[in-house]
C-alpha cells in the first residue's frame, strides 16, 4: 500500500514527491534492479515505483528489464487487476541512463543501434501498451525523453501540477525513440507532435492536460491519493472487459473501419464468455450493484 510522501517544488527541476509503496510480494522476484524499482501488490493493484531519486529516475538497463518483467507478471497474474507506475523524489523519469547497460563485446557495426532501440526503449514502451491490465502513470516530476513516452504509453496519466514533460531529444541532436513518433501524433495530432519534438520545450502539467496528454492535474500532495482512488476503481471493475477495451482502443488508430469493427465483434464474443459479463447483465436485471471478480 502506498504511503504519503513529501511535496516539494521550486523551479523547473523541482517537483512533487510521491509516496513509496510498502514492500510486498514480488511476482517477478528480486532480480536485477530490485532496489531501484520498488514493487508491491495491494488490493489488486500492482505498484511499480522507480527509485533512483538522486538521478531523477533516469532509467537504467536493469530497471528497464525489471519493469518489463513486472508488467508481464501483471498480465499473467489474476490477482493483479490494475497497475500504477510512479517514482520517488523530484523526477518521474529523466530519460535513459545507459551507464548501467552491459558493455559491448565488440566494436559497433551498422545495425547495432537499431537493434538496441528495438530490444530496449521500444520493448519498454510495448510492455506498457501490451499489458493486459490498465496502467496508470502517476507523474510526480520531470518526465523527459523516454520518461515522457513511458507516461504517454500508459492508459491513464495523472500528474502533479509541478510536473513537466520534455521531448528532450532535439536538444541532444537525436531522433526521438521509445515510440515517441508513434504515440504523440495519436495523442495530440501531427502538428502539435512536431512542435513538441522540434523545439524540445518543457511542457507544464497544465498545458499537457490541455493538449490531452494528461487526464488530471492535481497538487503534488494529492497525486498519490488520486492514483490510489483510480486504481482501486479499475481493480474493482470487469478486468477482462477492460483488457479487451484497451486492445480495441490501442489498435483502432492503426486499422481501417472493417478491421476495427471485426476486432470489436471478436472482443464481444470473447467477453461474453466471462463471469463478469454475465454478472453485469444479471445485476442490471436484478437492479443491484455488480460484484466483479476479474474473470
């Protein structure tokens, strides 16, 4: 269960802290990055917390692999019905920290960079998009580069009012990675996406909400409570229906109408075999509140 954290903020890189989940069962096992990615399971909610506050939670190779494993475990575990991704300290995630990556065994050759991106940043973002449980980002501070894309890949995004989002790549002469050119145009349209990526200006939480990148902006001291409330509502919902809805929405922008309609019909067929779907219909007929079990 999350505990209250300290709110702080003064200047562009000073952001609200969010609370830490208490230690809990580790579905993925301790493994690499266990100390720098905290995990707990409470009330059907898997809390995944980046924990390198001294580095503004710039994500390392070990952290990336642990997050991917925890998201895969969340998909497979019927006891997990929602996920919250958050961080400690002043930053949500300041980008990638490659200093923890395994040393290359040889001199780089053409194809190595593309392979590194596919197996690294893109795998991380795909793990969020493909997680079969709804994922909430509780953005407590700076989300830059891959950190911003990690938040935008989540199904719902909550942000402290002192948080900022930065497409930092252009500042380093780099092309955006981690699915940025896939996510941003779908969220805000191509012109807005280009503006953010061409200039690399810091986007406040309020502006991110106005553009549709953030669902809710709240004072830093209220972020954890709101994340807990939303995650609790999701965890009490019809888990398989939510998973199928997530798949339909995520795929809808990539296919034509016929493909999307066919996927919708297939999802309905699958969902109507679940206990929760039958419970939802029965509760309506019997004029009572449904009791969903996630199956």
